[in-house]
């Protein structure tokens, strides 16, 4: 079973408020945002370093 962010976010916020830890709400969501930003940055760097495969373009150019 997969829980999406649209379900998990309000559930986490509600639990923090119910337990009297409402001041931790911003911290929890900020950590989720920062970790997402880091992983997106890593993915962007990895895809930028990957060389393009020109073999298919050369094959198409010589076949025609």
C-alpha cells in the first residue's frame, strides 16, 4: 500500500497537533522539502554528466 504525499501530509500535521507538538509541524514539512530538493539536485547532476549516445543518430544518418 502506497501513501501519497496528499494523504501523508495532513495525517502527519494532524498527529503533531493532536499530540501537542504543533511547533514541530513546520520543521517536519521543511525537512521533507529540503530532502526533496537535494534528491532532485542529485538526479539533475547525474543526468547532466551522462554522455549522449550518438550511435543511433549516426546509424540513421548513414542508412538514408
